[in-house]
C-alpha cells in the first residue's frame, strides 16, 4: 500500500535526521569558536555588553541592560536573515548572541570586581 513505511524508508529518514543534526551541531560549534575569537578581540562578553548598554543608555536616554544589547543583536541578525535566509554568518552570529544573552540573563551582576 502507498502509505506503508518500509525499513528502507526509516533508514533514509534516520540518515536525514542525522545529517540535519550534524548541521545544527556545526552551526553551534562555529558559534562557540566565534565567541572565543570575539572574546580575544573585544574582551569578556559580559563587560563588553555592559559597556555597550551604558553607551546606549546615554544615547537613548533610558536604561538599557546588557541582555538588551545581546537580544538587539540577535534581532539584527534575524532581520538580515529575512533577506538572505541561508546566510551562514548571520545564522552563526545569531546563535552566538543567543548564547551571550543566556549568559547575561543568568549572571550575578553583584560583584563586577570579578571581571
């Protein structure tokens, strides 16, 4: 019958899932590498985003938090992906900024001297 799933179909589906999973892991691995490279260039992400937030707060004349900066950068990457949905650099950058966002929203900011 046309709706019968064969062992071959299941193997093909499993292979496709492995390929897709591998691609996702590659994007995330590249994002992790990017965080290391950017850290060397720009310093610790929390301090860098705190600095940006302070500057944006002055410019926008309202309080901006470091995690707002990270989320704004995620949104910049998403806006670019609307135009070019498969642009690898934007995908990797967005993943990296989401990682930074996660770090910032869970960070204990009470002791900035540790940075």
